[in-house]
C-alpha cells in the first residue's frame, strides 16, 4: 500500500476515478492509497472464508456478506474509505433503501483482513485500529503463511486461533463457526 499525490481527495472523487489497469485504491484521511493486486493464495483464502460466511448469513437471514473491494466510508472531513477483504453487515443495520450503488456510509459489524506477503505488520495493525475505532465489533486478521486467525474484540482483547481451533461468529455473526482448517483448505 502506497500513498500517491499530495492533495486531499473526497470519497465522491475516489468513486469517480477512471479504471486504471486493475489497480485498486482506498482513501485514508483524504490521502489516496494504491493497493497492489493480491496473490493467488490471498484470493483463495479470502474466497473460502467469504463463502463460508455468506452461505451461513444467507441461510439464517442475518445480513449481508460483502467481498473485497467493497468500499466503506468510515470517516468524513477528511474522508476515509476502506475496503476489507470480507465484511459482514447485520440485517437490522441495512437501510430500508437496501445496498447502495456507491460506498456504504456505515461501518461493517465484522471485517476480515487476509494478510498478503507485501503487507507490513504496521499496516495491518493500523487497519485493525482504524476498523475498531470506526465501530467494527470484530476484526479477524487471517495469516495464510502461519494458518492462524487473530480475533480482535478490542485492541486489548485478542485471541489467536490455529489449526485445531474453531472460529466463532460470537454475538456478531450469531451461530457461525468453522474450523481454522476450513479457511485454508
């Protein structure tokens, strides 16, 4: 992830950027961030977790599970738009108008970030803090290289799950569970 440009950008300007050869962008406090494309393992793990969550949430009518590149405007003036690898928004928080065509102007209830080889520990920690400070109730950080999942309930309450453990949606994605192995299968 690298910052480009020096002028402050808004969420409205970000969504109107023309396609740029597969590049993805996020916005942090008005600063445009270029995201490098993820590798195949990242995509595989993200799809596995997202599919497990989506099937469960759809069957139980709990809300929406959204894929990577879904932008959430989590701060204004200056704007911050982030796109987690997987997001869950509870049914009761979805506006009566439904899923917007543009960015969601709310924070998800749960986000999962799958760590790529080019993600620095500082960048991952910054994202976790940003999500929690914005009001996300759970952040799952998934590490394909070590096949572990760090579950953040707050910055001080973190669980590390490894193969043999069960990832639980707790009171956020109520009743959801899968083994850590299922995410990396």
